[in-house]
C-alpha cells in the first residue's frame, strides 16, 4: 500500500498490518509538493506534484529533474518495491502545477494539472501545448497528459479553465473535473464546448475515451462561484464528483435548483452520474446512395450512426416525415438498405426516403436520404438482333412466349430464375398447342433438364427432350451464334382447345450463372413446321447481365461467416499461404469457392476488406487477428488489444466494429 503525506513524502505500508515498509523523500532545496498518487495494474506506484529548482526523486542525493525557472510539474513511476523507474518533467518558463494522476487497466497513466504560457511535456525541448490566453500572464489552462506503462509520453490535451481531478473507469474511459469562467474549449478543437450559467465560475466534468477523444461534457453552476474539485468512479463505471458552490445550483439542467448553500459562504456538493446516461445519436451515414437500374432485392448500402456514447448499438427503420416519398419502395434488414423491385432509370431516376436510427437507450435521430438510379448505358451483346420479327397478315394468329422481365441482373456462381408466360394475339385464342425451343450459352449458364423447369401448367402433353446441341450453321435455330444448347418443349391438344383457360404462366426456368459469368441471353424460337395452322411465333429473349455483390467476410462463399473457416482463411492468406496449405480443413460445409477462387477473391477485395485497422497495409499479426477475433465475437478491449498497428487510422473498438460490420453481409 502506498500513500503520500504532505509535500514530497512517499510511504509504502504493509497492506495487512499497516506497518511501514519503506519511506523516502521527494524534494530538493526549494519548495516541493506532492498532490496525487495512483497504483497501476502491475502494482507500480505513480505520483505527481510540482517543484521549483531541482528535485531528487529517488532519495539518492542526486538531482533527477531541474525546473525551467518557475514551478514545474513532475510525474514519477516507482516499482512495487519503491524503486524509481522513471521520472518526467512537465514545464515551461512560467508556472505549472501537477494535481492528480490515475491509471488504466493497461498500466498507462493519465495526469492532470494547470499551466501558464506554453509547456513541454515530453522533454524534447519543443512546446506540446500552448495556453489559449497567453496574452494574460495570470491566465491558466488545464493540461491532461497520458504516459504509457513504460513512462513514455503518449498524448496531451489542452483543456481550458482550471482542472483539479482525474479518474478512469472500468472501461478505461477518462473523467476530469474542474471549473471555468465564461466558456471553455474542452477537446482543444478551437470551439467552445460549454458556456457558464452567468456566475463567477461553473463546475464541469468531462468524459474522454481511452484514446483521449472527448465523448461528452457537462457543466452546472449558480450565479456565484462554483468549483469542481475531485472525481472518482466505481466498479460499475458510475461517476462521483465533489466540489464547492455558493447560492443555489441546478445540477441536472432541468431548470430547477437541486442544492442551496446554507450561508453566503461555500458549501460542498457530492453528485453521482450514472454511466448509463444516454446521449441521442447525432448523424446517420449510408455507405452508398446509388443503385444500377434493373436490379431487385439488392443491398444498396449499410447504415452507420454517429453517437456521443462509445460502443452503443443501433436499429434502423423507415419513418414518416420530410423526404419519405418513396419509403414503400425499400426495406431495411438489420443495418442494410434494400430496394424491393427493379428500378428503371427512364421511369424514376432517384428516390427519396427518411430513415431513423435508435440507440440502445431509446434515443433516436432521423434523416432524409436520396437514392440515385444509375442508367444502364452499356447494353449487353444483342445476339437476338438476328431474330427478325416480320409482320404477319391480320388474320394470322400470333403466338408469344414472354419472360417475366426483359433484363435480369445476376451474380456469378448463383442461381437465376424467371417465369415464361404464354399469350396470343388476338388474345386468348385456343389452338392445338405450341412447340418451341429455349436456347442458352453453356459457357455462361448451366441448365439441368431435370430440375431446370418448374411447371405451372399441366393441360396438354408436355414432352421435354434432353439438352441438345444448337447447330452453328447460320447462327443456329435461333439465329444466335453464341447459344450452343437448347431444349424443345411442346404443349399439344388434339381437340384444339389449348390452353383451355386464360393465357397461363407455363413454367419457371432455372439456370445457374457460372463463376466466370459475364452476360448472355436466353432465346425462344420455334420451327414454323411445328406451329398450328395459320399461326406465327414471335421470337423473344431475356438478357442476363452481371452484377457483383459487395465483398463480404464469407470468404469460402457458403453463406456463413465462421471464425474457424473464414477467419482461418483470412489469416493464412495474410501470411501468404497459398495452394492446399491455404484451404486445408478451412472450407466450410457448402463452400462455393475453391482454392483458386478464394485467392482471386481475396486478391480483389483484400485492400478494401482485410485492412481492418486502416493503416494501408493488411497484415496477419494485426488485421488477421482482428478479423478472427471479430468472427469469434470478441468485444470491447478484447477485440483490439495488441492487434492494432502503430500507424492505424482505426484504433478504437467502435471503429473496428464499424469496418467489420460493413462487410458482415449475408
């Protein structure tokens, strides 16, 4: 057990009996003060104070630090045995005081004090912080500085006003308290974050995340003088703060006074702030706001939310309000925006929707979004251009087979289906039946004659032949040199009453787009010799175009994101394992990608998806570990501990989660 008694006296006491184990003096020939002490997770002792002149920290009779002329702060780290490990000076040419110190779960130390003028914190001779009121020689700003577990300087914050106390909570968030006059810039961005209630001074307390970024700040005060003095946290991350006030103060900001001092002198306040205090979201972001025409059930983009509360979770929904004109055309599944039916640029070039995000505490924020439709200006090859439709005499019956949609966007290596509808002109004229061919390019799509047709109409004989080779002479039976396969289908009724009801949907055609799928057409033709008397068949086709799904964490393509398959594949790939070594025992059940396809997939999306920490390079010991931990469900510090590179741009758990969730698409 360590304690600091008075200026420059450090005691180590037996934790059970309270017996003195060690005592030593911190000081020099001038006046010195010891104001704060903390124990880190490794039982090392950290202390902070101030000194003038020179100071001997470890009591060996030799000066360890020398001030720059006036008061400077010192930060010292001792082992659990009381041996000096490191001493740092914080100072400039004017007055600096060190008031309080706290440690986090990783053994880092945060210190707080105040300074005039400019200060050098890391001892390199360069100023790290500049007092915003340097034109007033008596004005002070607060400093907050972070030192690593080794005692090395990490980061410094300039907080206006007068800061007295600092604490960390169980999530390694940082809390500070102090006082200020008029207004105060807490995060050092040049903009004031709080404004006083009109008195001489107000109390404030502020929360920062473990990286030192401001999360939230509060102030309260009376028409007189109020000061924040001490702050502490409990095991549930609730915050307790004390200070002084004079007169009456409104603490919770509801417009009513919560405390009134007994006299015209100062009284003490003690307040508790629950960590569960929830701030509302402030913004919604959509990763993409455009979609190609002629696609349906397509994921347009992924929503994310900006919220002052670190680590909050969110739900999304379409809501009524300004800009909700086209809400009915869309669906939100989880955090993904999908369009319900195929958009057509010529019909509607943009859509307007309104989306609301709601955090775990029930606070919400809504925003209007515009979704733009991209015009398809590069039509696929038109092999059916050779299919000539000639006008027939008015008394000739026109027979038509029409696909349910003229164009369909297809993802390579997935199935594609469409309905085939029958009609006549004049409408609903009965005949003896119809015999026709369905043609396709077997280098682009695959067709199984057993499962390839799902029949919806049973009236009349339906002979279906095996898959046949389409003759190449003159472009084949359909005049299209690209189609090399076809099947023949027929519906026949000797009585001439076919189809005996309203024009039907004959069947659903089921194909599979091959892995190298680009684009193709499915054509329908008929042999004039096989048509009913006095009839003509109108050739038709459906264009299948290629679309690419956004990259996902499902590396083996089996529709499941699994740490023991996709996570292992990611790490092996980043360690440059290839061939069988890459995929051995790491392909999930139902995997649709083989070894070569997995390498090709990761080569294509690696820089975008696998650079998890955003430093520009995907590495096995950083990004690979982050990928695997995410797939295993790690949260909070366990997700990022020791796996974020030094030059990362995504360094916090929420930032890593947001990146991974943007590819968690199934």
